[in-house]
C-alpha cells in the first residue's frame, strides 16, 4: 500500500518576525539588567527554549485536537485561577502567582489562551444559533468566570485584555452587530460601578494618565521616567547597553513591562519603528491565517490569538508613552516573564497548526 505524502507548510511570515522579536527581547532583557546583582537574560533564554519546545508539538497537532480538548483545558485553567486565590504568591500587590521561592507561573496568562480555545469551540458548535441572543448571553459566562477570578487577584490589566479578544471572535463568527454594540454600551454604562471596586492606586494611575507630573515622586514617577527614556533616544539612540535611565536605576520595571522604554533610549526612533514593523508583520500574518482558515473554529481562534497580541502591544505601548494608564501588561515576546513568553510561543504554535492544516 502506498502511503500518502503530506507536505507540511511553515508560515515564515509568522515565524520570522516572531523570532526576531524574541531575539531583540533577549538583547534588551540583558541590557536592562546588566550591571545588577541578577541578570535576567539567562533565565529568559530558558523560558524561550521552553516555549519553543512546546510550540513545536503545538504546531504539529491538528486543530481538531484543540477543538476536542478545549473544554478540559478551560476547566483546568479555572481550577488554577481558584488555586491562585487560595495558595498563590503576592507580587506587586496582586496574588497572581503559583510557585515556590523565585520560581513561579502566572495562570492568568494561560487562561487567555484557554478562553480563546473554548470560545472557538462554543462558536463552532453553535454556529447556526449565532443570531440568537440566548446563546450569545450564555456564552458570556465563559468570559465572566475567569474574568471575575482574575479581578479578585486583583489583576486589572489582564482582565481588560479579555474583552476585545472575545468581542473580536464573536464579530468574525457572524454575531449580530447590534448585540455587540449593546454589549459595548452596557460595559460603558457599568464603568461608574466598576470604579467603586478599583483599588486606590488603580484609580490614581487612571487619574494621572495624562498628568503624571502632579505626583512625580509616587504614582506618576514610572510614566515620567519612561517618557524621559524614550525621548532621550532621539533618532538613533544612545547605543546598545548605554541607557542612562536603566543603568542609573531611574526607570523601574525596565526589563518587564517597560522594556520598550529601554529600546527607545538605546536604539532611538529607528529601533522603535523596527519593533513596531515586526509586530505589524506578525499581526498581518495572523489575520491572513484567520481569513484563509477553512473552519469556523480555525478562523475564530486565529482571530482571538491575533487580537490578543495586538491588544497587548497597543496597551503596553500606550503605558510606556503615557497615553494609557499603567496596568501592568508585558510586551509580547520582548518583556521578561516566563508565563507570558511560554504562552505567546504556544499561541504562535497554534496559529502555525491552523496554517498547516486548514489553508
């Protein structure tokens, strides 16, 4: 019997910008922590290796497997979020970590991917009911369960990412635009109520978004130092490893959420444009995969993952440039962080799987 030869297709338009961003991230994690007691680059390299080790089998698995196991994966993520609230470690004022000592994972990062998979399964199973408000309302239970658990940590930044991702998935699945518009209006109407549940430091960060100079020594300090770092880079930057804001310890969180500030100071406007073009290429590759996918599951999952990347990039860049409140979101593939790096690479593996088996 003659075996059928299957040619596996690799989406180079996805992986080339992604791996370039990972390489740039390693360079700047090293730069941001060089000269300190601990340099985070070796540990970040380990997380990159772990993420690639998971992304390769994820890329080889057929999308039907993800569809089949979406519900168990989602339930496991919910249990991990509950476990965080019971036994998790408190870091930066939020109980968001599971682990021991300096080693830990952040289940809320993996919950984003689990939510995308289970929403993809739901939307593909009930495609014929996409115009029915009852199914639309029930589907939001899939969102609010992890959302409430993450807000209880509290982790406002991660919680905010969920909304554009889920709404984009519903939009491309054919849900009535009137229902989506009603959801947005309802969310806006609930903002005054949500304001009452925010912590004092969260309220202050929102209030000082455009005027951090009102509290330059406390809540506005991070935003001010970030803008100084980016602005001082001018066109071509001070040069790699020559960031004054980082080396003199003026810029907090320089190797995590504010790594783009170090890029701006050391590589200047040119380096910032390079990073943005790489993200743009990655996002266009994700949208291309979604557009060409043959199944509803593949299409909405690809859109969910792409919008997840795009939302992280927009909100993070808004933070470092003082355009949006500081809400603690990493820059995908660049910022230091094991859970975020592994989740990002795993998500890219799933996109590659959709490209290989559905295009």
